[in-house]
């Protein structure tokens, strides 16, 4: 599985929706339950899964899925 | 707990929140107020309570709106009318700290800050009589601008917050229960507890990975408020209380050697169990052994801390442990759901878990040096108060054994009761008895006619009212003093006297005390010039033993009497004409 697929699994699992297919421009508006609260869970799940840690600014700047993927790629490389 | 685990729990809790149907009647209404964001805490709290058999309707306070909610009589909090309020504070609520080198500042500022809390509690209690407040204390932050000097000056921030926590204890009224968040955070580790990035982003009361622990801390108090308390610890022997197998190694061969690290572990475990006994936890033994062999170390091994007299019920045989635990429950007259089981053997634990799911089974660790921590961290014995009856409880169970021995020498039960030389003091409950009165009402499940739970505050209200009477009974016999063991709350409703509450401790069943109590109920009704005493039986899973109490006492079944109606479809109303005389005999003298 590549990062996109793994991230998709995290989304599906978190929002309990097997039909979610990620695209780069996808934002909180596209997923009903994705709000500021579940975003905390999302960050936690991503950090735990990829064993990485985001900075506060990175979390604030991640507004869509593409940004998440780039950031994970960037961090997982190191 | 790591990120993966909390993620799993949150997922379950979210699923539960989606599927849970609105209840017609919730077991408890809770308001959660905090200066932080509390949505996740509420989500987890509702889920935790549900898993433990409590349905909760929960009000989420405004973000950072503790004072707003509490001080505004028209707030959503008051229209919600909760039974309990949880207050989650944060050290960042403290806006003013003492100036450097100004110790006087510290005491003044502290008094002012605490005054705010006192006003809040008073407002809550005045507007919501009967409310219980679960007040978290302040978790001391990691940062120390003064370094170690923080510990050396009263004006330092750390000393100041410590002082506030200490002062909360000094001023708390009986209906405010302090919840020790500071202890929990220290036990987990503050570096894990605090997550600054998360705090700046979301203002959660603690890091996400500690949130379940925080929930559990508060939820355990709610369970205790609802009468879900455990009071008996059932212990295995071999490799639990001592190292090795006594039937093989002999009474002096088992390892309790204070000069051996493993022996010391077992000694430390016994030393932890003893104070549990002192606070009123009943100790029982359940061991696969021959009884004589099992008892020998208690009598002869010089290192044993626990003695036979510490054990209220000792069962050693070769039957399965589930049956034996049932037997212990029956002998002690307590519910299986008030028992906690500690056994080093995973197979035995599994049997008990499977056949007696209501018993709390402690996951005993492999290394006996961790036994104390495991039992302690399980927080199995969370009660909301401690009374002198708790402290005397074990003694009275041991006296029960002597009583039973005496009973064996009588053919006639009446003769036995006479020989017990029982004396009771029955009367209007006194101020210094309220704590115990409320505890008994909230903990009793079996001899409990209507299973209404009341806080000390509500009871105090009843005591002041002209249309209510709170009657308590204390009993002693030639073997022990039971203290306060029965409570009645009467309410005047028109021309009838309604028995709102009638509970009795199971330790004094079949003594005739209920007959004597009834005479007092009757005279109270006559004092009020009531024409009848009306009683109600509301069946629960546990109170079958009092199903026929009213008929036994000479009551007749009744439909609605004046404004008294049946509480539930399956409850039953009874009436007793105050002109009639009670007919049951008893052998208790008044004192």
C-alpha cells in the first residue's frame, strides 16, 4: 500500500465509511463528520499510523487531503 | 495508552453515540462544565457509563463558560436540571499569581480565588437542591519559571496552585466531591498528560491519549453515586498471598521471606490489603486447597500479615471458583456485583469472568511485585464517602461468625433472638448522621422498597420540611454495634403518610428490626393525624426479598391513594389504616 491508500484506510476507518475515495482537493466540506473535533482524531490516527509528529503550524495548514499526503511523504522520508 | 488505543476507543464511542437511541428515562442527568473543550470527554463519558450499565443524559456547558452557566439563573444548565455536575478546571484559569517575594499576596489571592468556587457551588446547590458536584482539582503544570525555587517560596506559581488545591479540600461542602486530577496526571506522567500543541489547537483538558483515564476517574464517581460500588475483595492464596504452594511446601516453606525480593512482594501485597480492610472492604478467601492446610499459614507462619480474623469468609475446597464466589456472596449476604476477585491464575480468572461477568476480575500481573499497582490502578473500591460504619464493618462480619455459632445451640429462633440481647435506637435522624443515612440509601439494593437515591443535600431538605420525616435506626447486640443500619423517609401527602424510602442493611436481616421500625412509622403517621400509611414496592433485579414486606406487616393492596400513584407499571401500592395496631412481635429493646 502506498501512502495515499493507507491514508484512505485511516479516513474510512475514522469516518466509518467504506466508500470514501480520497482526492487531493478533498476538504472537510466533502466529508460530513470531518469537523474540528474529528480533525484531532484524524491527526492522532495519522501520527500513530505513520509514526510521525506534526508541528502545530503543519496541522493548521493542512486544509485538504493533498496537503496531508505531501506532508506525510515529506515526514515519512526522513 | 497510546495513539492507536485511544483511536479505537474513540471510534467505538462515536459509533455508540450514533446508534444509541434516546432513552425515555435516563439513569442520571449530568452537566459537564469546563474552561476547556469538553466534547470528547462527554462522548467518552456517555460511552463509559453505558458500558457499565448506566444511561446518562449529558449537558455540555458552553466553552469556557463555567461561571456563565452557573451564575445565570436562566442558563441552559438550570433548565436541564442535572443530578450531578462535573467541573473540569485548568491551571490556565488562574489569572492572578502572587508577586515575587510577596507571601501575603498568596494567601489573599488564594482566598479570593477559592471564594469564586464557593459562590459557584452555593449557586448550584441553591438552584438545584440535591445536586452533587464533582469538582476536579488543578493539575500542576510542568513549567517552573523559578526552577527548584518554586518549591521553596509560598509566592511561587507551583506553591500557589498547591495551596488552591489544599484550600478546595478545606472548604468543600458535603455535596462537593473533589476529583483528584492532579494525582491522576502525576501517576500517568505530566509529560504525557500535557500536549501543548494539542492544547493550543483544541483546548482539550489533557492530551488525547490521557482522555480515557480522565473519563474513567470521573465515571467511577458517577457509578458510586448511582450505588454501583464494590465492597468485597476475594483473594486466592497460593502465589497470590504468598509465594509457592502451601500443600507442597508446607506452612513455613511458602515464600514470605522479608529478606527475599519475591517474598517481600507478597508481604507488600498483604500490607496493601490490610488498610483496605480497615476502610471497610470485606476480605474473603477463595482457594483450591484443603481447608486446614489453607488456614495453617494464617495461624502459624510468623511473617503472615493477614490473620484468620481479618477474613470475613474463608472458603477452601476443590470446587470451581465461580461456585465458591457465589457461596461467599450468599454467606456474606452481598451482591455478586459488589465483589472483586484477585487470583494469579489466568485460568481461574477466565472461569470467573465467563460464569460471573458481574464480578470484577483484576488482571493480576505475572510479577507479584506488581500486584499492589494492579489492584490499586483498577480503582475497584471507589466510594463517595467514608463513615464510621464502614470502618466497623469487618468487625461485625467476624462477630457474625460467633453469632452463627451461638445460633447452632438454639432450637427455637425466637429464643436465639432473645439471647442476642438486641438494643435499638430509632428516631429522627441527627445532623451528624446525614452522611451515613445518605450512604445507606444510596448503597442498599436488597432491602430497599423503592430504590430512590438521594444526595445528602436532598436529605437535609427533607429534614427541614414539616411534611417529611427522616427516621434512622441503630442496632447493637451482645456481639457488635452495627451503627446506623436502617433508614426511612416519610412524606405527608394529604391525609396519608407515604413511605418514600425504606432501606435496611442486609447485615441485620431476620432480626425483627423492620417490625420495630414499622411501629415508629405508624406513630409518626399518627402524629401527623394521617388516616393511613401508604407503602410502595418497586421491583428491581435485586429487591425480591422485600416483595411481600407490606403484606407481612398487615398492609392491604391498594390502587392510587389520594395523590399517591404507582411509580411504575409493575410496582405495587399498599395501605395500612392508622387506627389498626401492628401485629408482629420482635425481641429488641429500645434505648
